[in-house]
C-alpha cells in the first residue's frame, strides 16, 4: 500500500534552518508529482509547494517563497523540503502528499505528518 | 488575497443527507478550479475524498459525491453515519502554483 513517511522535524530557533524528508513506497515515485502541505495548530491545511515528477517545475506558496526549497531524489524515492530563515509562524505539522491525477491541481495520498516547532 | 469559504460547522442526523459547500470570496467556483475534498479526524492526517469536482478517490464509499451547485463546489454526504464526524476541507486550484484550502467545515452527526 501507499506509504509516505516524513522525518526531520523538531524544535528549532527562529532564523535557523531545517530539512524535512519524505520516504515514499507503494507508488511510482519517479512518475509522481509531490507536494508539501502544512497545518498550524488548530487551523486548516495550507498548501506549501509542489515539484513535478521530472523536477522541471516547482511552485511555492507566497508565504514560503525565497525561504523554502522543494527537491527530490527519484533514485531514492525521497522528497525533501529545505526550510531556511524559519519564523515562529512556520510552526506546523508538515505533510508530504502525492499529486492527484490533475498535474499539480489536487492531492491523492498524504503522509502522517511531522511537527516543526519554531521557538526561541 | 483570495479566500476560499466554507461553512464553519454543520450538523446532520444519522441517515440524513448534508451538503457542504466551498466558494470564493470573489467569483464563482467552476470545474476549472478542480475542486477536491478532504476529511480529517483529530490527530490524523487528511484523507482524499473527491477530486476533479466529482470523482471519488479509491476506496471512498458512494455515499460521498461532489458537484458544482450554483457558484460553489459541493460535497454531498448521504446516509450520514456517526463516523462521518470529521473536519472537511476543500481545495481549489487557482493557477499554476496557487492552491488554496478552505477554512474547513466541522460536521457533527447527531
């Protein structure tokens, strides 16, 4: 079955960096677009970024543009999110998600999420 | 800044039918927004229910359906069951690199 397992979360100080990973299995990762979505405590989800299966396209939410970088290693079936210049408002559970059938327009499967807490 | 709107809460009786909607603060929702729907119970990851307005994700029972009603996307749940109690979120595609979630609807079955 589909498994998306996030790792790399934790507590970090404002201004510091953190890199999240998402290990995928049960899907054809090299042919799948992948997303990151986050959810702050008590709030609804917020879409963060998407990367095309072949890395040719990457898009970011305005709230993270210039600070976060999405990348992938198709040989390792792994998705990454490098987060720089972290802010308190980046505190959230971060989910990786497999792209739906509409090329970056929806989400098919979600990981279980990983908590990132930005605090001094 | 476009805002996606959903009813904050809704209540349905067991066995009843409920329609949750998803709109835009300015403009209409159409199939070009590729409306999709997700449900989430406390402490769990969201799960995909509907994509492309009205296509059920794998394993989703046919009690769940989607459509466009007027100028809003809709999630219709028929034969509501106790374990349908969840938060329901819609997602709209606005343009490449702009995907917006609604604020969610908390559904109570009682």
